[in-house]
C-alpha cells in the first residue's frame, strides 16, 4: 500500500521494511516537504501519517485524497465516514478533504482492501492547487 502524490512534487524513499514505508515529497511551495509514513499491521490495516517535515503547514493546507481498490476499478473512492480523520469533508462524492493539524501528523486509517492513496494539495481559502 502506498500514498501517491498526483503531480505534487518529487518523492524520495527514506526507509522501507516489510511493514513500514517512509517517503518525503518536496512540494515546491513555500519550502513545504511532506513526510509520509505508511504502516501496515498483521491484520492488513494501514495507517498513513502525513505531516509537514520540520515546519508548520501553511494556513489552510488541505489534503485532497481518495483511496484506490482493485475490487472497484475506480481511480478514486471515498472511505466510510467512520474512517474519516476529524474534520474531513467529502468532495463531489469522489474524494475527501482533510485539513492538516497545526502540530503533528494527519493520520489516515485504511482498511486492508485499500491499495493506494492518491492525493493532491489545495489551499482551502483560495482554492489554489499546489
């Protein structure tokens, strides 16, 4: 399972083991570098932690994301509401939008059927895609 930036920036693999994958993504916007850590437990449940590495996120930075499953064939799917991080909104019934917390990571908990998490970044107030 992996998080994949949709044209967001350059991705660098930092660490990879059987259950943990850590990458950084240079966004190219105001020095923002995302650190993405994916952990998979023995039951196949994935936890994806996304945070701005070494800095506070720009005000209003929002993760625009979905999940991909082989079973549906669709590029983007929405998770059941009970798996949404706090404050997440569904966007056009195709994606979710989750604001980054002021401190610490944004944590996504995903069921074993999720193969990847495509995402992009958007500034909530201006609607500017990063």
